[in-house]
C-alpha cells in the first residue's frame, strides 16, 4: 500500500464539491469507499480503517457514519462523492435492486474503478450486476461475507469473491484486511454459488448440532458441556470432506468409513432414541431418507459418500 493511501488518523468530511475541486482528475484521496453502513457495512469500514487504509464512507442515513468518522473515516456527502473518492468501491446493501437504484444514477463515475459488491444475492443477480458494471467501464467483483459480522477484520472471517481477476489482484491487500479473501475465479456468479453452498453446509452442521443438543438435553446434559465434546469431534468430520470429495470426483465409493446400510441402521437408532425422548425427528429423518434412497438405488454396500447420487438424481456433475 502506498504511504499516501494510509489514513492520516484525522476524521473529516468529503463532499462532491471537494472531490471535484481536488485537482487530481480522479479525485482519489482514499484507498477504499464503503457504501451502505448497516451492520455489515459498518464492520467492513471499521476493518479497512483498522488496517490503516484511508476510508471514505456513505450511508443513506448519514448519522450512521458518525462513529466511523470518529474512528478516522472520511464522510462523503453523496453516493457519487463516495464513488469518486476511491479506486475501490465496496457496496453492502440489502439487495441488488437497491444497489442498482443507488448506483444507477452515478454509474458514469464508476469508469476505471473496481466495484466490489458484498450484497447477498443469487448467481443471476451477480451476472447481471457484472454485465451492468462492465457496461459502465468498471471492473466488478461479486462477493459474500461468510462469517457474520463479529469476525470481520480477523483471519477467521471468510470472504468469497469472484469476477475480475485484475480487480482482485489490484486490491488484494485492501480486501485481505476484511479477513481471508478468497478469489474463486473470473465468473462473477461463483461467489453467490459458494455463498449458498456454504450456507447450506453450515446449516446442515448446525441443524445436526441443534438436534444433538435437544437429544442430550433430554438426557440431562448441558448444551455447553455437549458443545465442548462436539467441537472436539468436528475435526474428524471435516477430515472426511477432502477424501469424500475425491471419491465423488472418481465416482468410486470405497466403504472404509462404513457402508450406506450400516449408517442407515445407525440412523434408525437416532430416530428411535429421539422419538423415545419425545423429540421431533425431522433432522434424522432427512439423514435416514438420504441413506435409504441410496440403498434403494443399489448403493447399500458403498461408502456413505455414495449418497451424492440421491441428491444429483444420478447425474454426474463433476
Ligand atoms: N449482517 C450480517 O451478519 C450479514 C452477514 C453476511 C451477509 N450480509 C449481507 O450484507 C448485506 C447488508 O446486510 P446488513 O446486515 O448490513 O443490513 P442492514 O443492517 O439492514 O443495513 C442495510 C443498509 O442498507 C441501507 N439501505 C437500505 N435501503 C436503502 C436504500 N433504498 N437506499 C440506500 N441505502 C439503503 C441502509 O441504510 P439506512 O441506514 O439509511 O437504513 C443500511 O445502511 C445484505 O445483503 C446481507 O445479506 C449480512
């Protein structure tokens, strides 16, 4: 990072007028601009400031920028002023329609900049936004914050990004101040695909956890006591992923982690015990259904990664 991009530590105001009279043609006095200072946008701006990057901020409700200005951010008076303040523009708004409504009128000012959109949306939203940005001469990166707000600014916070490789390479250091910033490839839709896939993965694990907490709770175990044991067990579970991914790629399912039939029988015990404690069985019913369908499709003697076929409906996607 160039020294002159660093925050002076002084708070200030940055108006469109200031920008226009800046005399450097591009008006750039800032490394990064953040547009949308909700829960997530505020944390993004804080992380940039903490990493020492000169940060310009804009929010519809201007008062939400006050605390950031006190921390060293520069307030833009308008969305246009925020865009023109920096070569890197990060937006974080409720949805893509809002992004379009907000940036549409100032699209001409995006030319030559890198737009990073950390608004949640679908792969189609991302593709359309990338085309729109390209039409206005901007490099576009779509992205998703995968780790909530609390970890932002720490290595444990995962940000997935896809789209312009040049835009990512140019601003990698700034984006890395948000956490672990992973560029998935040039397709702008990839970040949204990973976002939804990882969301489902997290929910799968959490749904299993919530059911487990209910089950041990019915036997008088504290959730926190259980969580400590469960956390120690998770490295085994995650250790299976790379291995099973390879098996799915190869289309071969050795049964050294137990067969589909053995796991189906064990799942029956989970369903039975849950029912015996008066619990809902939706979660283990889902697992059992995957295993039973895999067995019915002729994969009973395969390893458990063989359930992939029940989800892809028999198609090989890889
Ligand atoms: N919060 C999380 O944990 C989290 C995690 C991952 C991803 N995300 C994603 O991050 C995005 C933002 O979420 P958030 O939690 O930060 O939302 P939020 O706290 O509700 O903030 C929404 C922001 O959008 C602004 N906004 C809303 N409508 C607007 C409009 N018509 N014109 C201009 N600005 C408008 C709001 O401005 P005002 O202040 O003026 O209302 C506010 O700055 C979402 O796509 C969300 O899915 C959030």
